[in-house]
């Protein structure tokens, strides 16, 4: 039996994520879906899940979570400015992302400034700190 193609009101999740430029390839989008890092309307979604206009997606990227609402479907991959019109980030998500960026700016990770192995002085300072915590 021949299956009918998806209607223009819906699109495969992995294809939509790729077209909206959330991931560089469809394979990466599918892998993130399989790992449970993409949710549709609050439920983990497989790559073949059909998304529709109005669906809310939660996407976990490296350091942040984004919550977006689908605005357009059925489009091929386009330029970045046009792809941004395919979705709208929720206000809560935008505020949380800005808050996290501000926290990262104010308190950078200590290891971010380090390069290579610790020096002899660094090792001695670490040992002193460990000795104090164990006492």
C-alpha cells in the first residue's frame, strides 16, 4: 500500500530542525532526538515525529535549553535570517538564556583560563587547599 506524503501543515522533526538551522545536518538532528534532547509539547520525540504550526519544542543544546514555538513548516533549508522566521522563542526561554549568559560572563569557569599542566606552585596550592578541607 502506498503511503500518502506528509501534508504541508506538518514536517518531520529532524527535517524541521535542520531546515530551521538548529543543527548542521539531519543526522545530527536525528541523533539529538534519539538521545532525548528534543521534546515536542513536553514529550520526548523521535526524529520521525511530525511537527505542526503551534507546537512547542524544547531543545537542549550544549549549555542551555531553548523553548520555541513552531511558526512555519514544510520549508527546505534556507538562509539564517529566513530560517529564524520558522520559529519564535518563548519569553521565559529568552529570559532564562539571557540570565545564564550574564552568569557565565560574571563568573567564568576557572579552568577556562588554564592551559596545560599545573605548575609546581599550582600543585602546592592545590595540595594546601586539599589538606585544609580534610582537616
